[in-house]
């Protein structure tokens, strides 16, 4: 009778654990074990080389029918709210194997053909996610992936400010903070600005940043102020100001373009 009672208790405990961690059901033992390559066939993920990792983790997605329009190969990550971000692919990816890297933040749409700057980002924080592919608008099965917080000793977090989602309908200086992972450095403000410029027009560059008596003097190249209307310029300068003002040693800010301080960041 005692043995039967012990077995029942073990079964109940196992059921409770299973309910608490339902993502286990998406791990490799429930993924399709095989698939067939077909022209514009249904994409199928059979396995991942890793089912957990921190930002910067490289992993492989295996399966078939991954290639989309003109041979495009993209992987996506989705959080518990259904928000998606583009992982992209690395060199050597094929219709059967995608080499992906976990990055944050990541663009929420494919802008590879439009050439436009990404305006909506998904910040990857520790938690449960799903990995999938979506060639030709055909969504594959979704595979569970756990994002861990385990920063490499050579990395650090910085905050940058991006246009708040839907800010075109609000004030032209409406921005919101997001976290990004960058190589560790003592020049944190410089690292934050350089990371911010990745969201500006391609070729934007920080020429120099010096802080004198609480004043941050940031000089940029001409590309940094190119493109965009008056509201766009307002948002862009607000991004720079807020990214710098997060640091307690900075009280005021002076901007310049290739040494010029007059008529800058104008439409």
C-alpha cells in the first residue's frame, strides 16, 4: 500500500512540474523528426542546436523549406505577448539550416528590401520565447527557447532612446528608453551614442564626445542630420539629448556637425 501511495505522489508531483513549465512540451521530443524539401513547401523545424542561451548566443535551426523570396533566409523570435523580432541569418545558412544569433533589440519587421530605418524594435529580456521561420508567408512550427541573463564579462548594458511606438501621432520629441548590449568600456556615454547612431541613417558617425564641467560636447558627421522632416529632426535630437542626460555627470549638452553649431539638425 505504501509503494502505491509513493507512486501516486510521484505522478502528482510530475504533473505539477509539467503544468508549471509548459514550454517543455515544445522541446525536441515533440518536434517533427523529418521533413521533405519541396518548391515553396511548408517550412518545418526539426531541431535547434541549443534550446537556451543569453544575448550573443549562436545556434543552428535545422529542418527544411526555409528559403523564401529570392532565396531569403530569416528566422524569427516571439515572446509570450506574441511580439516578434527578426533574428536574421549568418553565412552558410541554407534551405535546411539557418545559423542565427540571439541579438537585442531586434527589428520587428523585415526592412531588407525597403532600405528604410527600423522604427519598431523588440527588446529581448530573460524569459520564454519561440523560434520559427516564415518564408513566403508560410509559418513553420514554433520551437521553445529560453533566454537567460548571463552577460559575458566583456559586455555591458546601456540605455539608448528610440522613437516611442506611434510617436508620429504624439509630440515630436517623444522617445522611450531601450536596453542594448555593447562591449564593455569605461567610455559608457560614447558607447551609448554609438549604439544609438545605428538607428540613424546609414553612415552616421560620432566624431567626438568630451565632457567639460558637466557639459557634453558631441560632434557628429553630416550624415547624422540627413533626411527627415522637422518632426523627424526633433525626435532625432531628443534621442541624443535623452541618451546623454541619463548620465549624472552630464547636466547640459552642446551639439555640432563637423564642428558647426549653427543651423544643425534642420529639415
